[in-house]
C-alpha cells in the first residue's frame, strides 16, 4: 500500500513514517508544503531505518504530489490546518483513496490542557467536511505520544481508537494501525464519536504532567 | 476511616462498598433518600462479604444521617442529583470531611454515547459549587464500570484519575482508591481538568459496544 503523510515532517508524521517503514512493506510518501523539506525528512527517515537494517522506501514531495501518489492520505498537520490541507490536495484524491485524520485540538491554561470541540463537533469532523464526497475519512492515531511513536526503541503496547462512517475504510485503516507492532486498533463507532477520542489527548498530557515517572503516555482499554 | 456512599444503593455505590468492605477495614455507611432501602442494601452487602469470609461493618441510613457519620462522603448519585444531594446533606458536613464526586453525565444518540459538559464545566465542578466552602471536593472513580466493580471475582488492574484543588484531600482520596486491590490512582491535576476525565466514560462504553469480547472496560495509562 502507498501511504502519504501530509505534514509528514512533523512529529506525528515522523513517528508513523518510521513505524510503518520499520514494521511493514508499505511505501511511505512524506508530504509537506515545502517539497525540499519533504525530501530532507524522507531522506532522514530512510537513513534511520537503514541504520537499523531496514531497507524501506521513503520519498518526499509537495503535499498535492504526495497525495497523488498514495491510496492512504494521513493528514498529520495541526488542527487549524486540517481543512485547508485537505482542500489543497482534493484534486489529487480519487475514489478508493482514504483520508486518515489524527489531529486533535487542545488549549493550555494554568490548570493544564483542555479540549474545546470546534463548532463542527471534532477536528475529525472538520476533516470529513473538507473531504471530497467520494473519499471516506477515518479518524485514528489521535492519542499517540509523538515522541514515543518516533522512538523505535520504545515499545508501544497501547491502543488506538478508530472511527468512521464507512465500514470498509475503517477496517482498512484498523489493519494499517495493527501493522504497527504493539498497536491495537479498537473500533469506537462512527465519526460522530470522535470528540470523546480527541478529548483523551489533553487528559494524557495532564496525567503525564502530574505523575512522576509517567511521560509519553498511551492508553490501554482493558 | 468512615466512608458514606450517598446513593449507595446504586451500582457504583454497591461496587465501591463491596470493594472497600472486602479490601479494607474502613467502616462503610450506605446512604439513600429512603432509609429502609439503605438498610436493605447495607445488609445485602454485609451478607455478600460474609459469604466471602469477610466480617465487614456496613450500615445504612438516610443520606443526611449517613453523611453525618462519615469523614469521606461519596456522592454516588446520577449527575442531575449531585447538587441537590450535596445541598441536602451540607448541614451534616464539617471541616475535615471530604466530598468525593464520581458522577459523569452523558447522552445516548444513534451513534453512541456522548459527553456534553454542563455549563459549570463538568459534573465534578457542579459538586464543588454545591459543597460548603470548608469541605474540599475531589473528583475520582468516574471511569469505573459499575458491574465489574461490584463483581468481586473480577480483577481490576486499571486506573482511576483523581482531580482536586486541595492537595491534602487529593492525596487522601488517592490513598482510599489504592486501598482497592488492582486500582491505581493517577493525579490528573485540579478540578478544572475534570471534563476530560468525565468524557472518557462514554468513550469506554462506545468502545465496548463496538468490539466483540470487550465489556465493562476500564483504562490503563502506560
């Protein structure tokens, strides 16, 4: 499978690129608004994987070119860039492609991090509203600590929650998630259930901030 | 320590009463608006514990009498009764007592269960607003599946998140939580961080509804 990571020069994009590069044979395409940055990041990831003895193919392109080359398009950008990023690449998407939305919004105040759902209900819902009608949106990977994901020496042993209104797309993305060693995909229902998933991310940070010895937390449902 | 469980005839009250009765020497006081129901429930819990060879003291009283007899007052009532229950027992509370709020609100629609924070920000914040000034409120036990908690044959191995603005009260309640075998208390910061905890409860139900073999879910931060 060919997976584009738009905003793939950022932390969550790096983590997913390295994990899929390490654990699977999928082709990884790094997207960025700046094609030079995308190529540099792709080269860095390939080098890190080669240092670990993994001969993975990671390439870098401007976002629309990256989206054009892939079946799976992960929108690994900050929440306020989700809509414009999808709209910018819409012409490069075709029936059969799937958009994956891992972004969540939060704000920090004196007490900690807090989730304030956008008017659309969730950042995942913003992605769905911006996507072409024929391209399903799947919410996944919202609650993964980017640093831990990008550290291939760190075991995961955690869950990711997957939401979508299109059952086939949800199953495909759940499979992609479980291709990553130590990651279990759990079905959390339809896109309307995304807000409670996104809200878990600031909670994970609050818990890490308040408990010695806990950091880069993930969650396991048991 | 003496722990009153207001609304202790309900599922979460039953679970906490049985766990504390089984795992600790704390005196358990069941509260209800109907003293006869409280006495019946207390008797039932004592009998179940005796059947397991545990000689625990569980008594039952009308809510204000139960609060009067205890240092720790758990408001184990539905979210829409949190404020009036605390106001009804306020005269029975004294400096040194602690109110514990496990309630969370959620609504079901066609997609699943959803968290809609009340105007106060969270149900825990409603409890704090209703409490006398000299009695600190601690949010805890929001995300425990009641049926699993009440089933003493079921291992826990899960976490509960604790929030409070009063550090001493938070430490006391965290200790009470960890008195229950298999339950780990994690500090999630101040009361302002309660909404993201309460929001986890409908998510746990959505995950249980959508994945075969998962039910009565708890969560472990790792």
